[in-house]
C-alpha cells in the first residue's frame, strides 16, 4: 500500500476535525470573544508581554511545541509496535485530547492575565495544589531539557555512513546550527530598531537559513578535533555546556531579540519540511514496507506493554503537557485577540500531528531489519526527508543535512522556551523579581539538567545508555501526566466559568485517560529498577536517579488529583443542583 493513502487519510481527518470539532470547542466550550481585552494588549511591556500578529505567533508557537517529541516519539513507537497503532493514536489523541488541552490552557491563561496553568489551579482549587503543580512542572522541564539537549548534541558529534561511501558528519550540523542561531538575532534587532517590515525580513532571512545548511557541509566545525579531545563523548559533554549556556541567554533576553524571530523562522522551517515531505509522499511512489503491527517483546503479550507505553512514547505528536506551559507561559502573553486561540492553540496541535505522521512515514517506507532502523530517531527522520528531497534533484547528503538541521531547529525552539518557563516558575515560587531574579532563576533551571548530563547513567540492567534514551520514557510519562493534570485545572475552570454547564466533560474524560496511562507507565518504569526476579532491590549509584524521579512524579500527581477531585465533584453537584432549581422555576 502506498504511504500516500495512510498519510493522506490522516491529514484529511485532521482538516475536517479543525473545521468541525475545532469550531465546536471554540464557540461552545471556550466561548472565544474578541470583545475581551487580552493581556498582551492590556499589559504590554516590550519584554514578555508583546502582541503579535496571528501568522507571526503561529510560527513561533508551532516551532516551540513541535520539537523532538513529534519526531522521536512516533518513530520509536512505530518501530516498536508497528505503524497502525501509532497512526491511530496520533489522529485520535491530537483531535480529542491534545488540541483541546492546548487551546484550553491558552484560553484559561488569557482570561487570567496570562498567568500559568498552575495559577488556574491556585485560583480554583488551592494554593497547595499550585505549589505542588509548579514543582511537578519544574521537574518536567528539567527532563525536557536533559532529553532534548542530549539528543541534539549527539547530532553534532556523530558521523553516519549513508551508503556509496558517503557520510553525513556532525560537524556540518554544528556549523549550520550556529549560523542559524545568529540569523534570528540579527533579524530581531532589524525589526525592532529599523522600519523593516516582517515580510521583507522573512524574504531576506529564510533563504539565509538554506545557505547556512549548505555552508555547513563545507566548513564543518568538529569540536573534538578543534580541542584535541579523546572521544566524541567528551566533545558532546562540552556541546551540552554550550547549549545550556545558549538556553540561559535565550531565557532572559527580551522576546523580540530571539524568541519571536527565531520562532518565526523556525515555523517556516517546519512548514518547509511539511511541504517537502508531502510532495515526496504524493509523487515519490513510496510503498508501506514496515509491518502495521509488530511484536518486539519476544514472549510478552503485544497489547501489554503497548498499553500504556504507546501513549507516553508518541508524546507531542498526539498530546503533550509541555504544550500547556507554552500556551500559558509565552504564547498567552503575545496573543493579539481571543479568536486567534483557535488557529494557534487547536490548529497548531493538529499541524504537529501532521509532523508526527511524516515522522511515522519515514519508518513506514523502510523494510523490517533495514540498517537505518538501528540508527537514532533523528537520523531515521533525516534519512526519510533525504529520500523525499531526492525527488527535487537534491543530493541525499544535503537532504539528510537538511533533515538533521530541521530536527535541531525544532529542539532549539523548545529548549530556550523551557528555560524561560522554568525561570517564570522559580520566580513565582520565590517571588524574586528584576534582572537578578531572572538571572538566578535561569541559572538554576539550566544548572540541574547540566548536572544530570554530566553523570554516567545506566539502564535497569546496569548497561551504559544514551542519556536521552534513558530519560525518554520518564520524560514521556511525566509529560503526558502533566497534560492530564493541566486538563484537571482546565476542567475546574470551565465548571466555574462556562455558560454551558456540561462542557467540562470535554476535558475531564481526556484528563482521566492521560492520568491513568501515565501513572501506569511510571509504575512500570519504577518497578523495572526496584524489582529483580520477584525480589525488591535498591538501585545503587546513579541508577537510583530514574526511580527517584518516577516516585516524585507519582506522589506529586496523585497528591494533586486527591486535592482536585473533591472540588470537581462539588462543582458538578452544584451544577446539577442549579439546573434542577432552574427546571422547577
């Protein structure tokens, strides 16, 4: 079967969902109204609160949420369980859970002066839940920064053979990445201090991004060779420090200086990969070769562990708690009017599902046992894009470099946003303000991931493993659990403010599903470390880090749920009572 059938059906369903279910939740559930003054207009300060055109903000928001998750997750899930279960979860999850979650967090935030989703919990549940939720978010951001930084820097040091004696070196990706980060800074200053229009800046700087990719092949920056380091692993550690340093700067500078222009360019980069991929899928004649269902677990039953592992592995491609932090952390402070919440909140989530389908298609076109499948997810993705770009007469080396750069771009957009969000949380919890508070908070949110990446970590059997791979399940479970908790906050808010008394059902059902799947996955990960051959063991050394993180997430999440459940039940009972009194009257 041609992959066009699968991907085409998926995209068509997503478009129909945007026009129908998206319209329903916009008007009936969240009741968007442009008469309401948004925080970006009311509280404009030129640093964090800055109204942006919907087209500009859409690209920024899209590039911020569509990081490694919608690429790495579907590829891991597709190779593990087959493409069909992964396809179904991407479609169903994004329409009924992810999109509702993203848009709900955005609207709840703009209705409360662009405060975080944690503040929504504080306003409608309790201050204790606000503290617990913020701590949970902080640890989740740490996991995001660790996993995404490590997988990005691995692309800077690895050299991969693509056949016919051709290689794609990490030094080329490193050079292109450095050049890419310089371009939006220049663009931001030109937009701020000259009369250059956004359209003109876009026409100038977008081609320069392509030039940066092309130049990288000819002047690769090999950090290992430049510093005379003993191994690629040593070079990667230094790259980790450099990327965290970048995150620190990106987390404290005004949004116009980096966040907005970089997000704008990154958004077009995402659009470019979507267009290239869809053309490749449309005209490439690629057949689906990878199995629809596959059992890679030996004697284990396929359905378990597919439940719950599938639902925490795909992550951002179907639903992501991280998106609630973007929606209520940076996007809500730039939304120019309420109705923009539909294309930005709901629409960009469905667009991210499109990215996930493309990532999945790069697995679908490969036969089981293909050597490429043994590579890291970012290379599988880049290899697929390289195959699509060959249709344009582009060399596969450039195509793979383009794919790796696209992947790295997605991650950059998320990393610096994570640092900014972590800074917000620390400043809220400690009530520190001004530049000193910003700097100290940014140092803390960047320092902890850097410490974790400096430790040699192993899997449950004690084997050395890539940091990103080790933390991916923990990140995935905590990320999806965050989505479940955010939906709880949105549910309570809807119960107290929505005109239609029953619309909260659209958020509580997805919340319960994500909560159960995520807790289940965290318990499985925890037991894999502490139970061996039916006996309870205590992990030694650095092996104890992952189980400790799992326990922290489980305790915090259950605590938040216990605190929130009575409020939800009380609100539901009050609504029923009110409806009964109205009926009697």
